[in-house]
C-alpha cells in the first residue's frame, strides 16, 4: 500500500501534469484562433474574386500532409485526419457565409 509521502508525491505529479496540459490547451486555442484569422482572409479573397469556398484538391493535399506529420509526431494519423476534417468543414462554412455576405454565392465546393 502506498505511503502518505508517496500519495503526496503522486498528487504533486498529477498537478504538474495537469498544468502542462492546461498550458498546451491554451496554446492550441491561440493557434486555432490565428489559423482562423488567416482562413477568414482566404475566404474574403475568394469571395472578392468569385472563387469557390472549398478546394477539394487542397483539402486532399492537406490530409496527406497532416497524416504524414501525425505519423512523424507519433500521433494517430486517423485522429489527425478527423481533427483536420472538422476544421476544414468549419472553414468552408465560414467561407460560404463570407461569400453570401459579399453577394457572391460562389458555390459550396472547395477549401481552406
């Protein structure tokens, strides 16, 4: 049975690990916010130039690239692909909204 000292050390380790996780979560949020600022600019550019909100070829390239990166980082490539698919879906939704607001209904096929 663990000693009281070992239990205290385990609690301290748990707190330290959770603090690291919280820091990583904060960094992820700020990175996603920065990414979406850039994809918003892409959506505005596409709307101004009557380009479709989505780009399936770009999406496929991104999936391949992110799966490779995930493998190199020892992250499950299937998880990385699902995560990217969620982001791409949201970006396309934003691009479609920008196109509608600009009066340019440039279709719904394409990418971020």
